[in-house]
């Protein structure tokens, strides 16, 4: 495992954020990920970078939410604030102790804390959009996520390494090949202005006129394997059903269906998690889409209730409510960004300017 973590760290530092001498890097995770953090720290120093470490402990967020008054909730960690404003690179390693730990947190307190960080998230969005800040979101295998996936920890470790091409002799070359292949997709989509997703329970159209499709080839997410954009804010019309379950704010949600008119989500329902959905759609900006995407990673074959992996599954589409990515030209603003995923491998179709370009999880022009 030690050798695999070195390989993982080198991919993150030298490919994903391409750390250069003198560049400041914030490495953020939990104490569970210490073995990987150690190797990322080592690789960052070897690259000539200036790494800073931020590790949270078990139940830290919950303790803060329970014990803090308003003034304390509005306090923002100065290391995080400085990094969002000034650092050249940021690696966030997800390594949860318990994926359900925050589901009973006071929603109002969470809102206050989120709003306090909003200006720094805005700077993060602006700086990552222009590549002034290089960033990567990745995963360290923990028992909590292995249990959610219905796997042993050993099997979940292998799942992550396989999804990141770490079992290959040259993972960087593999991701470069992904980038070359996906560029053909974005080159086509960037000549189109109207997209239609059609599948079981789904028939939704939206405009991408003036927007940019992005080739996500592992530099901002590891693993990756998706192409994404942002719909014109008032353009989406129809119904969309998200068949894959997800966990958001520590709560599992399944069977989400949204009814959309002129970009605005007018009605929603979930087979499981309706209460959370009702609360989320009260948040400013949550009732418009901030992203539309197509997953392409065929190394990920099954949902594991983890958005970092599930949204990349080859043969799926996803749409996110809330905050849009500035690099796509999106303008919607919100304190949330929630990706929702639908299977397209059984009768799913995608049309671009009324031409069918995708069927049953495969692009027809490649």
C-alpha cells in the first residue's frame, strides 16, 4: 500500500496540480488520511513547493455546530481564507469518519457558517476558473465510504486505485489519453447550442449558447472522466429523473424527480429524503442548474453513493443544482452545488441541435 500511496501522491502533485517551485499548496483532509497526506507532503517538497497541512478530527464539524454561538460560526479559519486568496494550489483529500455524521446538524447554524465562507468560495471559484489557483478533489479510502459502497475496505481501496488508473504502469499517460479522447467530445459540443437529455423518466432540454463545455481529464478531480458545462440559466424545460442514490449533508436521498420551467425548478419529489430536498430548495440559487455533464469513466462500473465517483460513471449524465462553474460561463450563484445522477445505459439518448449524438451510454460519432 505504501508504494501505491507514493504513486497516488506523485499523480496528485505532479499531474493534477502540476506544482512548481515556490508555489504554496494547501493540503486539506481528515486525520484518517495521514498516510496519503505524508506522501503528498513529501512529493510537494520534492517538487520545490511550499505545502501547508489542515487536518480535521472525528466529529470536529458537529462539535463546532453544537457549541458555537453566531460570532464563532462566522469566524473563518485564517489558513483557509489566505489559501483561497493567495495560494497557487489546493488539494482536498476526502476521508470521512462517518458520512452520516452531519445529518442532524442545526440547519440554521450550518447556513450561518456557510455564508461566512461564501466570499472565500467566490474567490476560489474565480481563481480556479482562470487557473490562478490549481485545485484537485480526491479520495482516501476509509471504512465509512467502503460501508456506503457495500464493499470491504480492501475492495474499496482497489476500487479507488483502479478508477484513478493507479494500477497502470503510467497513470499520467492514461489520463493524457482520456483528455485527448474527451477533447473530441467537447469540440463537437462547443459547436452546438441546444442539448436534450432523454431517458427513463427524463426529457429535458436546455441551451448552452455562449457557454463552454469543459474537458475534465483528472486535473481538477481524481478520478475524473466527464465533460461538463452550465445551461443558460432560464433555458431548461422539461422533467428529469435521477435514478442513482446520493448522500448530501449526511442524508441519503433516492429517486429524485424535478419539473423545470424556463430554468426554474417548480416542483420536486424524492422517494427517499423528501425533507432534505424541501430544505435545500429554500436556499437562494438552488432552484436553477449550475452544471450539466456527461460521465465517461468506464473504469467505474457501479455507483458507490459517493459523488466523486458516481458522477464519472461511463454511461451516465448528471445535473447540479446551485452554484455554477465560472469557467463554463455560468452565472448562477448559491452556497450549494449538488450533483444528481441518471443512468443512460438502458435507452438513454442525448441530442445536440436535434441530432442524436449518444445512445445507451455511448457517443455515436466516436
